C-alpha cells in the first residue's frame, strides 16, 4: 500500500447499536492497516427492512440520499460493514442504472444522486484492495490453532448480478483473510445459508431451527468458533444461542465473533477497541484452546 | 426481349389480400412485358404447363413468377422454364406471399406493393443472361471425423456402399461416449456388446483406413476435391508392431495416470490400452505421467515389450489425404458440473457425474461393476439423481434441453436397483422428457417396478453431513422442502459442444451456433447437410442426441455422400463471383474477406490480380461489396442488376 486508502464510511444503524463491536473493530482494524474511513456526514437509513418491501422507489431514495452525500464528499466508493446496508445501497444503484427509475428516485430527494458511487463491503475492500499478502505481513499475533468456520450469511454475495463479489455459492474472501491471519479455517458447507434473519422477532422457531443447523454444521466440521460478517447473523447465532439450545435440546457453546474482531486480535489491536466483551458466548475458552494448541504445535516442531 | 409475368393466387394465400388480376394488369405496362396473367396455383402441374405453353406460344425470353419465396419454389420454376427451352437463369421470382400477403391486410396497399415487386423482378430479368454450370471430376473418397457411434455408422455405410473411407479419431480408440456406457435405454442391452461388433467391422473393413489418436489439422479444397492434413499424434509405440498383448500395462510402474476412459474414476498406467475392446487395440504412452519422460529413466515397457514396439523418440506425423466429401461426427462433451457451487463445485468425492456412474456400473469399469462410493469404497444405500445439471438453466448459459438425460437417469435408477436390491433411488427432475419409442414406458418402469422415487423440483444444495451427503431441494408438487441423506449423488450432466468444435468448424468453413454446435443447412429439411457443399454432419456435433438418432444421422450423412458420388462429375453453381482483371488493382481485400478461401491472388504479367476459384466460391457476394473498384461481380447478382431493381423501386 504505497498510497493511503480512504473510503467514505457508512456504519449503518446496527453499527451504532446492536453491532457496536463490529463498527468498533472495523474502525480499529482499518486504523491498524492505514485505511482511512471518512464518515458520511448526516447519513440516514439505508432503506432496509420495511421500505423495500413496500416501494422500490422509496427504498432507493433512502439509499440514494446517502449515495448523493458520498458524491458530495468527492468519493466514488462507500464502504459498509453491514451486508443488509450493502444490499440496499447496491440494489438502489443497480435499479438507478435505469434512467427513468433514477428520475423517479431523485424526484424524492433534495440533492439528486448521479449514481456514481460503488458501495462495497468492508470484507471486499480488505480482501481485494488490501490483499491477503499485505494482510499476512501485518500479522503480529497469528490466530494459529484457532479452528474457525467462516460464515458469510445469505446476502453478502447474492444475488450475484447485483453484489458482484466473490463466488455466490462458495465465497472464499473471509476464509482467505482468516487463513492469512494464521487460523485453521474449516470448510464450512453452510457458509451462505440463511440464519433466519429478522424472523427472530416474529417466528423464533424458524430462527432456532435454521441457526441451530448452522451451529451444528460448524461443530460438525470441527470449528470452535464462527466468524461472521453480518450483524443479524451474529445476533441470531450468538444472542439466541440459548433459545436455540432449549428449542432443539442441544448444548451448543459456540462463540460467534465478527471477522474484524479476529483480525484485530491478529493485528495486535488492544482488546478494548474490539468489543470482545460485547458478545454473549465468551470467546475466551476457544481462544485459550487455540493458543495452547499452537504452543503444543510449536513445541513439537522445535523438538523435531 | 419478351417477358411473361405469372401472378399466383396461391389459393387464397395471396388472392385474399392481393388483387392478382390487377397486378397482372399493371405488369403488362412494364417494359418488355409481352404477356401477363394471374394463375390459381402456379406451382401445380397445370400451372407449370401454363408457363411452358406461354413461353412457346408467345415466344417469351424470360419469365417472372410472382408467388412465394424463392426458397420454396425457385428450383421448381427453374425446371419449368428449362423444360420450356429457356436457360434456367432466365427466371425471376417476386415474393408476394411471405413479403406481402401474409404480413399485411390492406388489400390496396398489398396490391401496390406486389406490383412494385413484380416491377423489380422484371427490371432484373431484363439484365439477366444465360448461365451455364461447369462440370469437374471428383475424388470418390470420404473423410469421417470422429469415431463415435455416428462416425462409425457413417464410415461403415459409406464403405459398404463402395467408397474408400478415411476415419480420423482423436483418442486412441474408436467407440466414443457409447463405449463408456454400461447399458443402453430403453432396452437395457449391453452397450459394448452392441457397439463392439461394429467397431470390429471398422477395423476389418478393407475400404476403411482408420487413423486413431489423430486430428484434422487443415482442410483445403472444395466439394469433390478436398485436401486434408491429418496430424497423427505421437503414441510412442509403433502400432505396426504392437499386438495389444498388454504386458506393458502389467509392468508399468507409473500407476497414477489419469484414466480418461473411466472418466477419472480410478487410475491407470502411463502406458495403456484404454479398454479391453479398444479398436485399434494398441498401447500408447501418456507422456504427462510416464517416468521415462518425467525423470528421463525407466524404460520398463521397452524392456518387456515382446515385439519391441516402444519408441520414446516418436514425434507427431502430418499426413495428407485427398477426399471428395467430409462427414463431421465429432460428438459432444459433458457439462462441467463444478460450475454449480451449490452442488459442491467438485469438492465432494461422492458427488459424481452420470458418465462416471456408468463406469461404476460397468463390468469392465474400475470397480468391476460393483457400485462403490469413490470416498470410502462403501456400497451406497441411498442414491440421489439430480437432473438438468447444465441443461435448461440460463444461469450457466445452457438454456437448451440435452434430451437424453431423463432417459439415462431412469436407466441408471433401474440398474442401481439391479446392482443393489436394498437400495433406494431418488430422482429430482424438472419435467420428464421421454418422447421416443418405448421411452415413456421405460421411465414409468423405473418408478413403478423399480421403485425409484421421482421428486419434481430442483436441488438447491448438496453438502456433507458426517460421511453422507445432505441433498436439499424443493418438491414443487407437494409445495414443500425435501431433505434426503444420500450416500451417493449422481449429477445428470447435460451435453455441450465438444471442446474445439468452433476451431474445427472454421477449418471446415461451416457455421456453428453460440454454444459451439454445428449448424445444419435447414433445421427440418436438410438436417445433415451444412452450408458448405460436400461437408455433412452426423450425431451430437449438431446438437445433443441419443444413440438411435446419432446412428440415424450417421446413415443419413452416408447416403448424402453416396448420392453426391453417384454422379460422374459435379456441376458447379454458376452464380459465383467473377473478377474483371482489367479493373482489378490487386489490393487483395476480396481474398481477405472471402469466408471460403475462394479468392486467390495470382500474378498477371508482374501485377497481382484476384482470381476466383470457381469450385470453391459459394456465391455469397462479400467480395463483390468489398471490392473498391467494382471489379468483382457476382453472376446473377451484378451491380447493374441490383441497381436496376433499386431504380425500379425508387423511380416508380
């Protein structure tokens, strides 16, 4: 990175609330990697949840208001940690490629959106713009011995014609990042499966079944931790793990961290900037087991 | 010049929306028109007789028929004017059916347009001249490219018909895909038992010269006189000495070579004969795996070969064959299922292709006909078949139906039950397409007698669960999700054009579609001809086909070749380009643009000039429009003739 990377940054509403540790760790990791995140001034809702189920133009207008602000900042890339925000920002751009749609959208806005901004996920810029080699060189505390399953969630890569990032059935970006950090990344077959998403509110039984299946599959491949890239996935797998266990008669104890938190650990970011205490299932045990395993491995290596 | 105009009613096809009598009346005022009338059916026998009679009685020099498209009846009317004693090129057609009556309802406008089209035809005809075809000698030998069942059939039929045949096969044995199959639908008879004798016939036929492990490198010439360069790839074994004893295979220490014949199920030796019934039954060395080539030392096969046939220093050899016709039977390849990430993208060993499953079922396959899972060798209890993998799916750019997968899947479900009576098969399908003799009955047998459970819906995902595979899909008839724990998943991969098809098509100067399948001359009426004279198609190179259709096409192509060669000499179409060498400046643009290689540059008293090879020219006219000097003219479509038509239209 001869040149400093700077992006317009869109934290999304959950970044200020339920997934504060995702936002915190993203900022800390970018800081450690020399990536500048310029907050979009006066950003607003991305148009997620109710709006896009009711009216595509209205939903796009909510997203386009933010994209227009990025244009005003003189930037062409907006970065967000949240896949749901990403979907809405990218879907709005995709739809606004149609001039008639863009005109109808802009009619709702004070400042029209020219549709010149590309929204990307934090995962995408880390994997593509920073790159795995550069990342590996920055590691100070490798995640050696950590058996982890990379879980992308269902919308990070799909639909492919809108998201245009990684393989939509078998994405590898997060796997690659975690492996570059030294982790033992397990081949997780359900990496793009649904966690139940917002059904956590209306139909807890559905989330218990779908998220329970994810936890079981992660255990199946020998993972001791799940890395996620989505606030809603993290919440369903972590916060609701007790509900999942009681509904399914299981006894999962699977820490679920944001991949940025794991990156922070490997890059030597102080723990208090990563919000490790914000997750429900403590990662301490898994991290300790990994460290012990790594130490044993090193000892064996030096003996031989 | 005296021209006769015949305006056809085509029953009510034209007459309903065109006043043909009025068109004939208008035509009488056109220059040189000596006679004009309307006719009920001009193509009928009395219609044609009327034309002939008019030519004779009125002393006509040319005829305009205003009726249907020339694609329909130009040949008919050319014969009629010839019978009347005129040159067959003294005929013009005005298409007042497809271009007028069928596409417009306004009778007055239609009548005017029909009259204008007749006027064009008259103006063109006034500038027509008699053209005469030339005749040339032919080489009565045929090249068949591809030794699958279609190519075998074409070669045998041609040879039995008395022609010398050159059969070129890319791999080291003929037999193609059919040789890899265990059984065939809908009769469940043994594939190699019915194909084997035909393969032997090829080997023993005195009129067939077989070049296995060879590819067509270059094709020059034209119908009746092609010159073909064939690259005989180095086998590193002198096939004139090799007896096919197989001792080299027994002793070869390099036992981890890719087994192409067994579709990568199991491994083979670096020197190998692909399968026991191979024709020719000769060994060849796969240099990618041979220790002699990789490490520079080994030489075991050379030591053990009782006939001393091993030749490590062998190189490719290019030979030239002269033939008069070419049958292309290059077959198909299987869709690469690793494009489906949701089906594992090739990561799960127990998710296999249908052709790999054939090899597992086959008694001559790597497992001796015992169905064993590739991962652990265990016999599967639950087998899931997934249909339409790479068929009818626009997301992988394969919108077409491969046609035979429904049938072979039903066959494989039946065979699974035969091999493992306690097994249960599931078939996920979109629709069952079984339109053939005894085909639908066969799929019903798979369900009703063999208990295969058919689930109508797509499989969404396959992923490992323990040492089994979880197959998740939709049952669209029940409207619910289905999950099946399977021991083995067989993907019914579709057909796609054989690798290298577009390159071969360009050598043959034939067309291919966007998927690489070769284009026939007419999808219904000329299914085995191409638009290059003397080049014919057989089998799945034209589109996915099952065995009966491929064999049928092999015979059809052979009959076309025999028909072509039944003539003493061939006639060339005189509607070809001619170069006026006084106007030609030798720029060579025509030679560059000609898609058929029919223009060559020659030296005329020190100056370069273009010359058209009459027998190669297909009369497309590209050179004529390319020539900046107007020196190239397409006979029967000269600039003067076309401009006369334009003038007639624009000035009337």
